[in-house]
C-alpha cells in the first residue's frame, strides 16, 4: 500500500481533532480530540520513518505515546476535579477555578 494514503489519513485525523478542539465545549471531548491529534502525528512520524528506512520516527512515536499516557492520567484528574467542584465539564467554566 502506498505510504501517501497513510499521510492522508494522518492529515484527516489531525483535521478532525483540531476541529473538535475548536468547536466543542465539553472538556472530555476536547481532551479526546487532543489525543486524536497526537495519534495523527504519531502515524505521520511512523510513515516518514518507514519511507526513509530508519527507526528514529518509530522511537519518537513510542516516547510520544508514553508521554500521552501520563497526560491522560493528569488531564483526567483535572477534569474530574473540575466536574466535582462545578458539576459541569464545560471548558467555559474552567476559568472559574481561579478563585
């Protein structure tokens, strides 16, 4: 299969994620869209690595997945704390935590 198709898929996934971050107001949906954008970047890194015949992009993608897993833990903890105090997961109400 042609690697260009994977790059088109990565661009489409990144565009969907960016649109979700810009349009949606729910913190969990925004968080999932950020993860979608990270996965699109990882896919592009792996494709470019495969095209050039070295493993550098695949190693960077692996470390990015490790950092994204840590981000999930911290991000979900922040979202849960906002939901417990404000009873909403709206991004607009997150600025109210500066009491």
